[in-house]
C-alpha cells in the first residue's frame, strides 16, 4: 500500500496545517521526561517528536515516507528512520517509550504494527497511541472524507485498540478528551 504522502504533496505543508492535539497531555501519558530512547512511529515530519524534544535521551522518528522524513532534518534532536510501522528495523526492547500520533488508522496491518511496537518497547516501557476518537460523531465525518479520498484509513474505537494490546500481553488504559482518544499500554517487566 502507498504511504499517506506517496507522491510527496503533503510533506512541505504538513507542519503548517496539521498541529499536534495536546502535547503536554501526550508527554504526561507517555511518562516523560525520560533519559531513555523514544520512538515516534508514523511520525512523518517529526511535528510531534519536535514538541517532545529534550524530554528523552534520544528521539527516533520512523515513517515510510522519505518525503515526510526529509522534513526532520531541520529539527534538532530528531533522528529519522525510514520504515514501515509493521516492520520496525530496531532490536527487541530498544525503546523506553513509544508514541504513535494520528497514524494508527492509516496502517495496512494494524495488529502487526501493535506487535512490532510491543517488540521494540523495553520491558516495563510505555506506549501511547493517540487517535481521533471514532466514538465521537464529528470524527465520523473525517473517516468518511478519508474513505472518499481513497485513503486506506480504518478507524477503531480506543477500547478495541486497547484489547488488541492486551491480547499481546500489555496492560492498558483508555483516556478521552474532546475528539481525541489515547490508549496507554504498559509492557510487562522481565522476569
């Protein structure tokens, strides 16, 4: 499947028009600051990672679009990594914190992505998936628009995403505010 910005038309304008929802809330939910490594999966231009800069020892932005990732070059403290969210090129347990903001609904294989995110998360690490809350009527319009625009979007309720993470062994909690839902997952500590 092509990426969200397959033709590179969105990348130059993305940061200007698409703003992160509530970065302070995201940072609190993901447990920042940390001296460890943070991975922003589907992080595109690094717009969210840039807002979190300085709150983690190292920040990696992973995205499948080279055009989007090229925008991270001018953002200090961000390290781009070209990859599909379903096949992350990192060793097991490489990151203390993982975030995915407004990207999960664009993935071709959402279950595989969650398995990968848990795999690269360190034992006792924390993952936060932030999505538009499809339980809210206003988000239905966004979902309909994305379908009409032939995007591969598949929105899921926060509880469904949480259940998928629980099936993989994580403890989860779902938080909502306005039209945003955050799924917080804690990976089990090693035995």
